């Protein structure tokens, strides 16, 4: 587990650095990633609390619901589309709306899967919190679980579109 964890964080670190790159597109790609993930988490929390309903995965994370997942997906996708549109306008290189929506959906789902995966690991080791650096928040991993998995997925998208030397452009320019 330790080797897997170290490898995972190594890959996540490479993904974050590649997404940022060294251009204006890297800033926009980072804002895109952060806005999709954080709005997914926020939307899932509030819609899940307000609507409730059927549990998403009661054995892994008993408080998560399907309505929360749908609310998170909606909020994250809308936030991503807003950033996608602003980035295209700011860099004078708009990309197709439908591609931005598809990438935002994929990143949002990846973030939610990252959150569930971290919960599953905690259940596997019978640990309630992954640390106590941030009291009352379940530990550092609970703050970044969605972000790390989503970053790896977004990095793969950028790699597939433009290659290793142009990951941010591969994310934003289609």
C-alpha cells in the first residue's frame, strides 16, 4: 500500500506540474481543474443534504447519495463550462462548447470516484480520518482526494490531444 501510495502521489505531482505548464493556458487549465472539482464537491454536499435519497455506496461512504452525485456533476460541469468559455475568450482561441462540457463531465466524475476511492481505502484500514492536520475535516487526503484523481485524468486528456510538451493546450485547445 505504501509503494502504491507513493507511486500515486508521484503521478499526481507530475500531472499537476504538466497541467500548469509554463504558459497562460496552464493557468486556465489549473483554474478549470480546480473549479470543476471544487464545485463538484460543493454541489454534491449541498444537493445531497437538501434532497437526500438513495445512498450511492453505503458500504464505502454512507452519507453520499445519488442526488448529491447528480448535483455535484451538474455544478462541476457548469463551473467548468464557465471557465472553458472564459479561457477561450481571454486567449482568443475558443474551443467547441461540447468538448468543454464532455471534459468537465469526465473530470467531475473522476473527482467523485477519487473521493469514493479514498473512502474505500480508509474503510479497508478501519480509519475514520486520514490525518489530523485539519481538525474536523477528515485529514489532508479528504481535502485532495478528488483533486488528485481528477488531475491525473485531465493530464491524460491533455496528453492524448497534444502530447507531453503541450498538456495545457491539449486540455483547452481543440
